[in-house]
């Protein structure tokens, strides 16, 4: 079974990984790369905005991070790389309530009209902190129902069984 958590990479400094990733994207977009000093300004701003400990930068990539720290590090990567589309698979998995709130606040901070987040979850609790634009219910790889946040609340009360019987 594949682990849902990011891979630990001892020996790879988190700040260097972020800077190299950032510069790879800059190069792809035809923009100039940034030097370490300029990148430090960029990443420090992101860390402060997202309330992520600065010590994350000095650590090895995901190495020795708790599950919640790995999720927060993924959010830092999201903030630094600023993709137009991001798929966040079971972002709430393994998070205690405080970490869930912090990660949700960060996602809400990063959401804007220029990006799209696809959040995959099996639980309503993530949607208590992040209001979805749409909720899609999938069964066997097919979308069987679409709605707004109320659909997720209904699903939380009724479960999946009533949908399984009507989509069999």
C-alpha cells in the first residue's frame, strides 16, 4: 500500500528544495530565477502569512516531521509554488483539531479567483473550515451527485448507503 504522506528525503534541505522548485517553475514560465537571498524574502513572507514555524526551512524534506507537520509543509509548498490547480487528497487525514484548523486557514488564505483546489475527503469536518464551491460525490470513479456544501452535510447525516442502492 502506498503511504498517503509525503516521502521523507533525508539530506535534502527543505529551503533548498523549495527554492529549486520555485526556480524550476520560474524558468518554465520564462521568468528569471531568484538567488537564495531573494528567495529567503519570498519564503519568509509565506511562512509568516501561513503561521508556519521558520524552523521548517532548516529541516530535511519531511524527515522527522509529524503527520501534521508534513501537511503544513505541503501547504507551504503550495504557497511557494502557487499552482493554478492543486489536488489535495485527504488533507484532513491524521490531523488533530488544531492542525486541521491551521491547515484549513492556510488553504482559505491561498484560495483566490486564479486557482482551483480539488479537495478529496471522506469527512464533513474539513468542510466545516473550508467552504466548498461545489461538492461532488463519486462512486466507482463516477460522479453520481453534485451540489453545494449542504450536500456534504446531508451525506454526513445519511451516509453513503442510500446512494449505493440507487446507483447499483
